[in-house]
C-alpha cells in the first residue's frame, strides 16, 4: 500500500490533490475575504448613511435653533423698542403736561399778583383760561391718540417688512443648506466611487491571478493526463476502489487539518484585518476629521462671508426701506400735522375771536366800571390826602409853635420794629432765658428764625455758626448763646451797611428807583427828596411811572409839598422818554440830584424788565455812568419773595442799593438778614413809619440795639 501511494505520488496524483486542496483553501479564503469585505462595505455604507442622517438631523436642529433664537431676539428687540417708545411718549406727554401746568400756574400767579385790584376780572379770566386749557389738553390728547394710531399702523407695516426680510433670510439659509448637503453628498459619492474602483481593481487582480493559476493547473493537468492516461486507465479501477476508502479517510483528515489550519489562519487574518482595519479606520477618521475640520472652516468662512454680505445687503435694503418709509411717514405726518394745525388754528382763531369779542366787551364794561370807581376813589383819595396833608401841615406848624421836645430816632426805630422784635428780639430772649444749650434749644431757635422770615439758607448758616461757636467757646447756658447770636446777626448786617454818598462832581446825581407794585416806591421818593432838600441839595423828580393811574399826580403832590420840580408827561407815555427829558432838564438847571420813578412791575414780566434796560440805555446817551444809583425798594412784609425780587432786578439793571420799607407793619422783618446774607448789595435806607423822619439811613448797630432792646415800656 505504501508502494502504491509512493507510485501514485510519483505519477503526480497525490501532488494534484494537494494542490487542489490548497487552491480550494485559497478559494475559500478568498470567498471569506470577499464576504468580509462585502460585510465591511455594508457596515461602512450603514455608518456613512447613519452619519449623514445624524449630520442632517443636527444641521436641521441647528437651523431650527438659530431660527428660533433669531425670532426670539427679534421679538425681544421689537418689544423693547415698543416699550421704550411708549415710555418716551409717556414721559414726553407727562413733561409737556407738567410744563403746561407749571407755565399756567406761573402765569396765573403772576396775573394774580399784578391785578390784585381787579379780582372780579381775574376770576373770570382764570375760568376762561382754564376752560381753554382743558379744551387744548383735550385737543392735544385727541391728536396724540391719532398720532399713536398712525404710529401703530406704521409699526405694523414695519413688522410686515421685517417678516418678509426674515422669510427671505430663511429661504437663503435653506438654499445654503441644500448646497452644502449636495456638496457633502458629492464628496461622499466620490469617496465611495474611489473605494469601489479600488475594490474592482483588487477583484480584477485576483481574477487574473486565479485565471493564471487555473491555466497553469490545466496545463499541468493535461500533461499529467497525457502521461498517466494509459496507466491511469489500467490502475484506475484498482485505484478507485483502493483509494476511495483512503481518499475518504485522507479527506476526513485533510478536512479536519484544513479546518483547524483555516480556523487558525482565519483567526490570525481576522486579528490582522481587525488591527489593519482599526489602523485604517483611525487614519480614515483622522483624515476625515481633518478634512471635515478644513471643510467646516471653509464652510464657516464662506457662511460668514455670505452672511456678512447678506447682512450688508439686508441692512442696506432695510436702511433704504426705512428711509423711504420714514420719508413717507414724515411727509404723511407733516401733511396730517399741517391739516390738523390748520384746523386747530382755524378753530382757535374762531374761538379766540369769539372769546376776544366777549372779553373785549366784558373788559370794556368792567374797565368803564373800574374807571368810574377809580376816578371816584382817586377823587376820594385826593381829598383824603389833601385833608391829611393839611392836617399834617397844621400839626407841624403847631409843633413848631409849641416847640416840644422831639422824640429821638432810636425811640421811633424801636417802635417801628416792635412787631419784628416780638419774633426776633424779645422772642429770642424768651427762648434762651434760663435754658441749657441742647438740641431742643436749637430746634426752637430754628423755628423762631424761620417764623421771622430769615429764610432756610440764612437760618441754617446762623444755626451752624452758633453750633460751632458754642462748641469752640464751651458756652454753659442759653443767655451766653443769646449774646453770641446777637453778635452773629450784627456781623451779618454790618456787611450791608453802606450809606449813600453823593459826590460833588456828579451833577446831576441820578437815582433810578425800581421795584414791584405796592412797595412804597413813590412815597420813598418823596421822603428822599425832602431829606436831600434839607441837606441843602437841589432836587428834581422824573415821573417815569406812566403806566399806573394817578402815579404822576401822586408824585406831583410830593413835589408841590416840598417845592420840588417834577418832569412828567401824560399817562401811557414812553417812560424812557420822560426820564431822558428830565435828565436833560436837570443838567440844564444844574440840579444836584435827579430821582426817577418807574412803573411798578413784577420781576417775572420780561417786557417790563426790558423797559428798565431801555431807560438805563437812554440815560447813558447823556452820561455813560448814569444811572449813578439803581435803588430797589422792597416791602419787608413780602417775606422770601423779596429774595427773588433782588435777584432778578439785579440781573436786569445791576442794583447798587436797597431800601427796605414798611418794617413797622410786619412781624417778618427778618428778611433784612436774608438780603444782607445772600447779596453783596448795600442796604441804604429802612422805613419804620409814615412820617418823613421815619425813613433813615441804615445803621446796623442801631438796628440790632433797637431789635434786641428789653425795654418793657417800649414794648
């Protein structure tokens, strides 16, 4: 049997079977490799499809998120702009309303102060103005509502434009996404085609190798068949019978050995393929990652450039559209505003004409009535004034005949300051007497100072000075603090003590008297003229108050009483012209002092304040230094309003002196301390009574002594 096997091997039968077995094993390996490659390709296709689906899903989610975020930001911007616009509109309406109310309040207060004697007319006028203001406010509210409706319509149109622009941007974004998707699919198809081409090339090489091996095997087989055909035919039957069993056994052994070898080779191949696949996969992933990053960078750069371009185009389009819409809105608003303004002006004109007709008729009737009453009152006042003057002259003559002992000015000053003294002088003595220095004492002192009308700033300054001095000097009781307060108040007034001096080289020395209505301006002029006359100076008066009825006549009475010339014109004449004529006359007559009266005016009436500036300019045509003294007369009873008067008159004409009148008629004479503290303007004179001698040059020491005097008889 061994010889037969060796013989068969020599003839080539055993070798052919081994080769066939090897070829079959190689074919099986190839089939397994192809199956594994097909499986790998299927898995790769599934992975690519999954990655593509995941990328598309993520891209859709990103686009949806960006769209939602853009819509949210747009909604927030629109809501913010709308809220801001509404807030600004409300603030503007509130400001306009507050400004209108404030202006109305100021106008009403000014008219009330200026027309105190015309109460009935003022009430009627106020009612009409309130009705007109309410009508104007209602009209303004109606116009505002119409404007808001127009703005809302415009806003809706803008929102529609924004929606269209948003849809356009979304469409552009969808096109960009489609282009990116098509580009990704194209790149993926190219990669798959390249892999298929490589696979086809490998299959072709394998087929060529198999064909070559098969051709070689066929050639050898033909040669073996030709050599062994005869022998094979002879022994074929024996071999077939003998080898059938052996072949089966060998086949079983071969199959088992091949199976074990194939399994080992398969394990090694699978391990090698797995390692190679992992390496290739790692390289592919790294390459894909690098390529993806590069493509992503290029895509982001392209998207950014495209987005910037689209954004620029959108902004430019929005700007052009916004400018067009704004122009259309402005034109529409302008046309609407002009129409409404025309309607409002026509309505206001008609209403104003009607109201004016009614007001003129009412004013005419009221003016005629008031004129009749004024003429009657002036006649009565003139009669009373004449009787009083006659009585005073008779009294003066009787006093001169009897030559009694005259009462001193200090005594008259104490009597004149009696009411103020109750608040400041003796009123303070009762606060400080027998009390210790503590917070309650300072609070009580602060209340008393404010009651006496020293004002908040001056009161706080005085309290602070007293507090610091009390801490520094370590005062023990209220009496010491009382003396310290007296010194502080005296020092405050000392800065304002500067008597009026008339230089000899100024002829005439011009004094321009200014002030509001009812402060005693004309009376102060008469008293000053008499005092200058007693000093041996020649005096002339200029009746510059051409506005108030009987003002010229009142000044002429003072001139007649003191035999002083008065330059005057008719009521309603130009005040600057009267003063100019008086200045020329005084210069021609070599007069020492010219005192010019002016119309009483509120400090918040611009036209009347401008008239004062005109008077000053006219004087400077004759003498650049004129007026040499601008003296403001203020009523001590007006309280803190005197501060406003001093401030505004000083800004208008530049005050050089102040006369404080009617100190005897008020308990709030403390305003003199506020005037002295706030302004660096001398207080020339104070008035503490009705007689001529009760107007004297201001002396701070006498004033403080009289104010803080503890003489019970005088009280």
